[in-house]
């Protein structure tokens, strides 16, 4: 039996009077890898920030383990975040700390483990992402893919119940991309965690995700398993999956006619 | 008429935004004070920052102090000689340094060297999502990053100002006694007789403590409040130097008025 670890109910959010999300409903089930997909600026990363309690919704709610996130006080939010791990788009490694210290950081902050245990755990986590040999390096000495793998090791340092990935494939070469895909799946299954991936990389996500939400125009435009979405006839989904130039999602931002702008 | 309204609107906006920033900075100071327990429980965090802000500023402080002391020795000697009291050069150098130049010049140099480094570091940590990452790990950046830097600045400033005054006096000694040939006994004994511990030295330390709080909170606030872009961090760094310098000079005048009046 699977149960919903995270529930998003009628969520609206926006900056000023502009609404980015206009009533979003999502459910993330335990042990599953779910993806949130959509074009740039569709508010995918914002959903992760709302789940993490970094920002508050205008209306609606997000429940993490049946607790409404935005109603929690600071200590309540921190308590929830201890169950979460987040991989930021560019890794967000602490540049003044070595790879080893970056991974050890959450352990040092939240546990009283002795140094020898911390060392074993850090090397274990780094081994899981294939970077045990790089533990002495500084973040500036790492490639983009390596930095993201270290950030992933840091995100799973305390074996979180929920792992969130913000654009984990952006700017990676095909080999690193395949490694990260494999890691997300295997870590989720090994930890029995709930993973949420925010991405717009279709091929990689469809290869390993269990459930996918498509966000467009502030609502969930489509949802389903990769197989269901592949068979979808919805114009938006077809345009996105098959990278079609023409379709409901315009390439150009609304503007006056070209001739008018050029003064012709 | 419309341009006049725009003019007043701009003034109004400028004043209210400054008041808002002052309010946000005061709130940050309050949060730092209530989150400071960790900075002392895990004092190695504060010690690390004392090294970066204090120890790394030593070279600029010592070199500047030596030159300031030598200039004071030269200028002081040629002025005092006209009145036949060149033996008072020691007192002049010591009082100038302990009461004013030590705390003020140290604070100005601190703002330029350590203050800008703090602002740039915090601003870049914000721009590269390091502070957000820390928040998401349920670690308060105020407690872990901001508070240790604040206390490091507050602890370092009086020590740096004391070193500045000592090295400055040494510079004055080199010029007055060794180069010009003022009597060494008169140089030191006049200084000993006329520099009061409570009135001169303690007041100087109080000044440098206040400057330490002001400079560090300005540097931290500017970094924390910087827009997360290259331009935002660069502007914040510039504002740190300008605001700190003006605040130091303004506070110095206010404190000197009270101290002399008392």
C-alpha cells in the first residue's frame, strides 16, 4: 500500500497581483519518484520552495506528513526540514568547506556523533555517489557534474524521508546525466524515500520516474505515469514530449508586431 | 507641477526606503543577539572568523599605525618646538592615538578590509543559494554564519585598535627620539604622567567596541540584504565602505562630545 507523504491542495501562489499557481493539486506517494515538468518560468522550483516552507502560499495548503507547512512555526518548519533533503540546481556547496566537510555538515549540525562515525558515514555517502576518492577536494576543484553528486551526497547525509531535486540534469554531459538518473532511482529505492524531481528533461525523466505532473499556465495541465503521458493526445503534452516548435506553448513572449518594433 | 510632485515622491521614497533598511538592520541585530548562544557554545566557529577578520587585518593595521605614528611625531614635534615644549611630543602622540586615531582609523581600515570581505562573502553565499541550502538543512544561517562573524568583529576591533595605538606610539618614538633626538626619558615619563587609564584608554576601548558593532552589523546587513546578482553584491560592498565610514565618523563625534563633556 502506498500513502501520500506530501499533499498539495488547491495551491495558489504569486508575486504581487500576478498568480504563478492557480489552484494546483498534487500527491506524492511514499517510495515513489515523482517529477514535476513544465516550461521555464512555470513555477516548478517554486513548488519545491513551498514544500520546504521557504515561501508561503496565497491560499490552499501543502501537507507534509499530514502537517500543514505554512502553519508551522520556525521550529516546526525546521523539524519538517530535517526529514527532507534538497539538491539545488547548482549544488549550492559551501565553498569554504571541502567535499568531506560539506557532506559532514548536516551530521555535525544535527547529531552528536563521534568523529570516527562521521568519517565512516561521509565516506559511505560519497561512495554512493562515486566520489569517495574526491573527499579532500574543494568545491572549486570539481566539475559541474561532480559538484552535483557531492550535493546529492550531502542531501542524503541524514537519510531523509523526502528528497527534492531542482533541475538535477541541467548542464550535464550525457554520462553524468545517466549517472545522476541512476543515482536518484537507486537512492530512492535504497532509502525507501519519496523523491520529487523538478526538470524539463523529457527523455531522462520518462526513463525512471514513476509519476509525472505537467505544470502549465499555473495549473496541472496533465499527470500520469510515463506510459500514460506518452500515449496522451493532449496538445500541450505532445508538444512538450516531442519538442514540437508549434503548439499551445508559444516560443515568443507576447509583443507588438515585429514591423512596429522595427519602425517599418 | 507634475515634475514637482515627482521630485517630492523621489525624496519621500528615498527617506522611507532608508528608514525601512534601518528597521531591517535593527531586526537583524536583534536576531543576532538572540541567536548568539551557538557562537559561544561552539567558540571555534567564532575563533575561525576572528582569524579571518582580525588576524588577517593585522598587516594593514600595523603598517598604517606605524606611518600614522611617524607622521604624528613629525608634525607634533615641529608644532610643539615653536612653543618650546617638544618634550610633550610623547603625550601628544599617545593621546591622539589612544583617544581618536587608534579607534577611528582602525575602524575605517577594518571597514575597508574586513567589512567588504564579510559583505562580499555573505552576498555571494546568498547568490549561490548556500544560505538557502543551509535553511533547507534546518540550520539557521543567522546562528551558524551571521552571529559568529558579528562577534568576531566586535571582539577583534578593540584588540586591533589597541595594537594600532601601540604601534603608532612606537612610530612616534622612532621619529621623535631616534631620528629627531627628543629626550627618551621625557618622551615616556610625560606620556606616563598625562595619559589617564579610565579617561583616555577606557574611553578609546569603548569607542572601538561601538565601532566594532557598527562596522560589523553594516557589513553583515549589506551582504544579507544584497540582491543575489554580481551587480547587487558589488553595490552592497561599496555601500558597506561608504556607510561604515560615515557612521564611524558620526559616532566618533557624538561619543567624543559625551566623553569630553563627562
